């Protein structure tokens, strides 16, 4: 169990009893309360298979009112809960640590409204990201967030982790595109911040409390999100490069030559792509290089975009900063190329245990981290690789061994956090702190800021029933 490996002590919560089960069964009916070890196995284990809880009950509310009744009851009876969306989180936040009751948003998947004039979708928090995007596509819109887990993650999980993803470079963070949030506090009180306006300066903008707080301040039940027009022309280039300096030069050239049509700029190193080739048997459409970049353009006029992209490519290929490249505009080829990038996490998972770091750094230091770590770890590991959202200064540093090795972990941590802090980076750029990173918060936040976070938690969840052992450091 996770609690043993991480040496964490259970809080003073009550254990669930027959009377509690009776209450939940009366509230939800017998089919929306799930019990039993095997039925809950997948919900007790995280996507990475690195942390495991021991919950014996999962609840599936359908409405805000049901969530409110559940939380109010749990608060009165001092029962701890763990909100869960698609369970694709990468920091151990989405699974219980002990026996917390799992509240799943699986059945909260109604799209309530699409305002086609303003481009705003209003929906429940359990909508699967990809399904929501397909829904708004019928209205010529797109959800301004895309990530490899889109087929499973829920929009409520995305909001609760403030997920970044592949197009943050173009559309900005969810703090910008989420216009409204409805959330239920630990007490059961429903906080309605569901305005769907872009501008609203009437006092504190409370919805931001729930964006990125990973289920520790409230359970998000509804969301209004601004959806830009779906682009009519999309092109994707996969480039091969031989030095990291040339990667940086290419990024600068992409910004200046592609301007407003640049919609994604991603980075992959040789080892990451080899991992996808070896473990998933996917074949890249260009030959092998030290570094790769994916550059996507999205716009409203195909001819205009292609002209711009060609000028950019002539420039970077002509001057020799890019060695090789291919461009795709047919959906199937683009999907294949995106698969090489989006499925790296899955490919790494095939190797056994993954030590995963999600770091913001100044671009001048971005790849040095991978090189230093590789040297530091020597032959004790299978792979140390780097990839990520270079356009946002967000590196995904990943290390694999065939099984969990405490010695390897001790060589990586806290060195990785010290290094990040030295360059004024963030120890969690987009995945959050969850369970695994909470005690390293001080590397990225001042003690004053952490104290204020604790005070806010106390105010909103005085009994600490909402996702305990997550985000906030141990006392
Ligand atoms: P879960 O994993 O179920 O939960 C995540 C956290 O949010 C937990 O703390 C949980 O308690 C809380 N939570 C969930 N729903 C609610 C709710 N309704 N109210 C309150 N709290 C809630 N992340 C990125 O940022 N960018 C990426 O590019 C990216 N790519 C990924 C690719 C893969 C293949 C995988 C497996 C993961 C990736 N992730 C990425 C991480 C993960 O997908 C995101 O963090 C995602 O937003 C989590 O959504 P979820 O519905 O799965 O949430
Ligand atoms: C991605 O960008 C995800 O693919 C996962 O954020 C990152 O596996 C990782 O380290
Ligand atoms: Zn990412």
C-alpha cells in the first residue's frame, strides 16, 4: 500500500460503517454505490501504477444536489473523500491514500448549453474531454485544451489540475479560458460562480480557487469554458535537429515567422522517440536525430498558412539549423505524428517504473537538466529522457527502471528539486502536487504563500475531509 512506501499516517477520520452505506444507498440507489476490492481495484490505483489506496466505497452522483448531500453527510460524520475524474492524474492525487470514499464524476457528463454567439460551453464536470470537444465541433468550436489523456480525462479533472497540454502556447491556461465554475464545499454548500462572461470584476474571482486546487477546496460540479472557433486549416511539421541550441533557434524562428498561426511547439529527444518506437512499434516518418520538434499551425485560410509555413521551413532548413523535416496536413498523417508525441508517457510505462518530473525552467537551462541527470544516474537506470511543451518552458523529465528502486529515487530526489529551485523554475509545471509532490512545495513557493494556502484550506474545509494528504505539505 502507498501509505507504507511513503510513510504517511492516517488522519483522524471515521471508518465507513453499515449505517453510512445505508444512507448512500438510499440517496443514490443500489447501482450507484460500488463496493468490493476487485470492483474498486482500478479506482484505487493510479494510471502510472505507482500509488494504491484501500477505499472500499465509490459513489457515483449524477447531480450537484447529490454531491452536496454526500459531502454534507461526510463532513458531519468525519468521513474523508477523494474526488475522482478520469483517474489519469500523474501525481497520485486522484486515488485514495487510505480508505477515503471515492466520489466519481463518471455519471456527471451532461452538456447543458452551447452559446454559439459567444463560443461558450456549459457542462457538468464529468464530461470526457474528447467527447466534449466532439460535441462543440458540431458548432464549429473547439475546447481550448488538448492532451494525450483526452479519451479518458474529465473536464472537471482538467480544471481541478489546471491542466496545460499541447496548445497552451496558443490558447493560454485554464485560468483564462474557464469563465465559470460551480463547486461544492466540504460542508455541502454549493458555490455558484457560473457566470459565462469574459469580463466580470465584481469582487474576488472565486472560481480561481477551484482551478488547480486538485479537489482539496471543493468538488467541481459544473464548468463554463470559452471555446475558440475550430481552425479550418491545420498543418503539422515534424523536424529533426542535431543540437539543443538549434532547437531554441527554431522556436524563436517559429514565433517570428508563423506568428498568430503557431498553435503548438513541442520537443522530443532521441531517447523519448526511441522509447515509442521500441515499446509501441510506431515508426517515425523521418530518420533518427538527437532532437525533434513538432510545430503545428492552425488558421482560417489554408493557402495563407501554407505560404507562411513554407517560408519558415525554407528559412530553418536553408540556414541549416534544422536537418530534416516532414509536413502533414492530412488528418491520418497528423494523427500518426501526434501519436509519436502524445504516447511517450504510455511507452515509458511499458519499461516498468517511471520517475516522472514536470518542470518549468528558463529555456536556456531546459535540456541541461536531462543531461546532468543522465550523468548523475549512470548505468543504474534503463532510460533518462526529456520531452515536453518547449513553447511554454515545460520539460517532462522521465527516468525508468524495471521496478521501483528506492536507491534510484534517493539519487533523483531532492536533487531534481534543488536544481529546479536554483534556476527559479517550478517543480510542477502542469501536473499539480497531488500526493507525491506535496512535501516539495517549498522548492517553488515561499513559506508565506504556503501558510496562506493552509489558512484557506482551514476556512473552506475545517475538518479536512476533502482529498486529505494531497497538495498541502505534511505538518
Ligand atoms: P483525475 O486524475 O481523476 O484527478 C486529478 C486531480 O483532480 C485529483 O486530485 C482529483 O482528486 C481532482 N479532481 C478530479 N475531478 C475533480 C472534480 N470534479 N472536482 C474536484 N477535484 C477533482 N496533464 C497536463 O497538464 N498536460 C498534459 O499534456 C497531460 N498529458 C497527459 C497524458 C497522459 C497519457 C496522461 C495519462 C496524463 C496526462 N496529463 C497531462 C495528466 C492528467 O491527464 C491531467 O492532470 C488531467 O487534467 C486529469 O484529469 P482527470 O479527469 O483524469 O482527473
Ligand atoms: C505530456 O505532455 C504529459 O505528454 C505527460 O504531460 C508527461 O509523461 C510525462 O512526463
Ligand atoms: Zn505535458
